[in-house]
C-alpha cells in the first residue's frame, strides 16, 4: 500500500481539496463498477466526462469548507456558523453549470463537504492527520448544522434533480411548505437526516458518524490494497463489499427492497469467487455490470458509489497516494 506519512502542507485548504477531488476521481474511474458510470461505461445522458467536470467544479467548495474549519479552530466562527448547507448548495450549483449530464455528485458532495471542514480543523491543530480525531470532529460538524443548512440542502436537491426521490412522510423535499416548516420549527439539517436515515444511506452516514465509510469500507479497502497492490481492484472490491452488506437505498426507492437485496446478494457472490482477481470473478463482474445498466437506471447503486468516495477520502486524507 502506497501510504505516505499523512502530514499536511502549509496550505491546508488546498491539501484537503486535492485529497477529496482525488477520492471522487478514483471512485468514478474504477471499473467495471456494476451499474454505475465508470471509465469504460456511460449512461445515455450521463457520461464519465461529466463526473470529471463535476470533480473540477467542486474544488473551490472543498477549499472554502476547509477554510471554515480553520476559522473554527481560530475561534473566528462557531461550528454552527460553518454554513455547511450553503456550501453544499453552492457546490451543486457549480456542478450543474460545469457539465450537462444531470445529477452526478449530490450524494458525494453531501458526504464530503463536512469531511473537508473536519479534516482542516484537525490539521490546523495537529502535525499529522489522525483518523479517530477526524471522526470525532466530523461528528461535531454534522451535529452542529442548523435549520438554514437544511433549507440550503433542500435547494441543492432541487438544483440537482436526482432520480428516485419518492415522497417522504414528513418534511418531503418536493413539498414547498417543508422549508417554511423547517425554519419555523428550527429543525437542523442533522435532524432532517435523522428522519430520512431509515430509507437513505447518505442521511444514515451523517447520523451514524459515517459508519459504512469508516467501519466497513475503509478497513476493507486497506486490506485489499495491501493484498492486490492495485487501486482499481481495491476500489471495485470495496464498492462490492459495501453493496453486499448494505442494500443500496437508491435501488430500494426505485425498484423496491427485494430487488436491492438481490443486487447485494450478487455483489457478495462475485467477491466470493475472487472479483477482479480471478477469471470467474471478472467474467461475473462484467456480466453483472451489464445486467444493472438498464435504461431506466432502476438498478443503479448510486448511493454505494457515493459512500465509496467517502471511503476513499478517508484513505487519502490518511496518506494514501496511488
């Protein structure tokens, strides 16, 4: 594993932004990543290049989120004044301006913006990156969000127009009255994600202190990287690992829970026969990718891809370099 000592540069925001951009680029480039866009497979309306453009668009917003972390460290602002929701909204607005492939990175942006703030905050007060400290700080960042943050994220969702939203029983993002209710009752973004965490894994990651990324994805990625010495293998296998253990909630909303469980079972079977490290595994993986590429994208494990990006972000912030 190419693990460097995870010391920060003099320019913390620039360092953090590069780490998070690299996480997105490695995730989208990993292939064959069943059911998602990757370097050898596109959707009709969304292509690999749209994700590359989106990663470029996010760079200044990762830097700004990192600057906010530094300001918290200097006690120039409080955690509740970071403006996480506004940063996410502005980031998505830029993403939609820089490419014409529709929603590419909404879930990744929601996961990575708080990571940018938290990592900059700890790097400002430590000579090296510490995963435990990072995770504790990340928890404080997301739990300190406000009602204004929630409204701004609702605006981000409106801008991105993601598929498979469905209707929520409370504070539905497509209901114009939801934002007014959030502001009137002072419901924070973290509290909104508590409500949606039972049917959306991005929300659940916020609420569980990024359980999947830290406890499932990261240790598995490190292990496979050491064994295979290939970042593409490690990334694809980590994606399959997450998918095998956590049925994709985007698929659940689009095609139902039973179909999502079926996809998870197939991912587990492919890992069991070796994935990219065996001929049988590679053949199964390629066939699985084709099966999941339906024209309506009902079997697109997009949430799994977003969480894989967060997993890679942990590894890269902790010193991994390809």
